[in-house]
């Protein structure tokens, strides 16, 4: 009996993952419950735990007397001597009570206590095990779907993936392997509720950690991730080490890493963006390959900005059903409006920028009535720089307000040093102008007007591309556009 009991304890420890100490304590509780059911009290009951041999025993403490008045607490001397040869009147004797001595009803009580307590312990064990794994990637197998919720077999427990945590383009059949983010573990009366997700941005981050060693070891940091689950994700990456190309490392040689990531996301497009502390550069990076003419800060306190693009770039900048600009806004944390260059020139933005420049650089009342302010009026700009600007048709302050250093470097004859020096002269003043730009209804863009305009996606990584591009700026694959009319 002892061997059978010990084996049963071992099986509980192995199969249920419950500690041996808890199992023995549970059996101790059950024996005490059975003792009380049989004898009506536990005041004279004592238990003994032998963890080495996986044994739990229960004893009844009785006083040795000549005549027994209460058999629960007393034992006759003759009976005591049969158990212990040195027994004497007045001594107390511990008498082992065997499970079979309890009777059928008491034994049934013990079983119920064990069953209930072990279930509670098992729930706690599962809860604690999965609770500490929140935020980790976990693998399970599809069991069933009910009312839109997917139930996943995790081995020791069952996880659920609510509709809100699923990718709309993914479908499963019985036994399909599912990799998901362990989003949250809740304690419920019926047991722990393990919530999984494949739509959470954290799921994409975990995939990057699996596929890109530099992300896993911290060489490359993921600053932010935004998603339209099943369709497109934008991932902002950064490395404090200048020699590391964070985008190139995430894309991998010939796009192998990004392809593996897209494959795990069942074809969801992934844009990898270089994070920048300069909000204008960050927004421009997030909108790549859209060619941006300028970015104006409307309201820095409320984080609102205007992006000016050419007419041909407007549809790409907005994206289908506004997806691109919506994701860029979420990624940057700024509310963004997109407007064409033509609409910008007609709006109050341009006129206000002109007046603001006059006020900032004017020298007196005479300048207050001046319609435009010439770059020549700024004494700190060198003659060589002025010559380059004039050659490019940039004569007045308003011609260069809002341009970045990169845009200035694109001007023929303008090198990096000249551009940076010019930006240094104008930076404080330009910032003041942009912070006070007044938005107008005319500057707002309605995406519905552009939903039917066709644009292209890279066949390798899904990034936005245009016909004039030779190489995808996201994954580096070479591009070639063919005229369908000439194919035949």
C-alpha cells in the first residue's frame, strides 16, 4: 500500500507539475477531513509527513485508562499494552489510523478534498507558469473556433485568441501550428485565461528579435511599431552605432530577413523606417519613397504638421483609404495633413510664411510694408551661397523657408558645409515661422478623392515604389517597369 501511495504521488508531481510538498500537504488535509468525518473532531489527531518516502500518516492521541468512557480520546490499559509493552495508566499513546478505518463515507470525503484541492493547485501552477511569460512568443496548435474566438492547445493549458487579436487575412484548420504573442494571463474562477495575439505590435517586435540578431542583442533598437494588421506595418529602428545600418540589417542580405518576417505575417507588408530625433526627418523617413517638398510645423504643442508634396505623389503619400498617412501619424505621434504644392501656394500658408519672414528679418518700419524679403538682406549669408541660391531661382526668404538641409544639398553647386551653415543661420527663425502657421480649410486633404489613383508596391518587400525608381529604398532589390502596350 505504501509503495502504491508513493507511486501515485510521483505521478501527480510529474504529470501535473505540482510540487511534492503541495501534494503531500493536500493528502494531509484529506486525512484530517476524513478523520473529522469519522470521529467528529481533529483535536486529538496528529499527522506525520515523510517526504523522503512520500508517506503521510495520521495518528489518534488517546489517554490510557482502566475504564473507557470516551473511545475517541481514551484507550483501555489492556489494549494499550498490546500496542506498547511499557504502557501505563495516565500515559498518552499515539495510535495510527489506517485509511480503511475511516469507513466509506469518510473515505469519500477525503477523495473529494484531494480532488478539489489538486484542481486549485493545478490552476495556480498553470497561472504562475504563464503569467511570468507575458510578452513572450508562444507556440500552440489550433483546436477550434467559436463565436470568432480561436482556441489554441498550448500543451499544459488552453489559450484563446479573440477576434480583435487576430489578423484578418489568416485562417486555420484543425492542428495548424500557431505562433503568437502571449499578451495577458487573467485569473478566472474556471482557471487561468491565457490571451494570445497576432495583431499586437509586440508580435511584430518579437518576430524581428527572432529574425534579426542585432535587434535581439540590442545593437538595433525598435523605437516604435504601428500596424494595420494583415495589411501593413511600419517599424521605426535606430542604432547608436554609426557603423550600423539599422535598415540594412533588418532587411538582410538580398532581403532574406525581411522576407522571413513577411512570411510569418502571412504576407503583411512591412516598412522599415530609420528613426530620427528631428521630427521633420522622422516624418520624411516614414513617408519614403514619397518625394516631399517641405514639412511645416503648424502647432508644436499639439503636435500638428503639414506635409507638402507634388500632385503625382499625393495618392502614394495618403495611401489606399488613407492607410499610409494614418500609419505615419501614429508612428510619429503627430497629426499630419497632406497637401499638394499647388494647393499650398493658393492657401494662406504661403502668404502667412511670407509675412512672418518680413516681420522676422525686417529692420524697421520701412520693411514692414515690403512685400518680400531678399536673402541679400541677411548679412551672415556668404556671397558664394547667395550666388548658388540665385542660380537655382531662390532669391527671397520665403523661397527656402521649410526646406531641410538635405533638400538644400540637392541644389546644384550647394555642398554639405554650405547647406549646414545656411540652416544654422535660418533654423531658429524658420522654427518660429512654422510654429505659428495658421491652418486653413483649403489646406486639408480628403483622401476619398484619391482612392482610385493607382500606385505600386515592391514585389519583394511590399514598400511603396514609383515608376522612376531603379532600386527599392526599403529592401534594395532592383526594379524594372515594363510598358504593357509594348509587351505584345
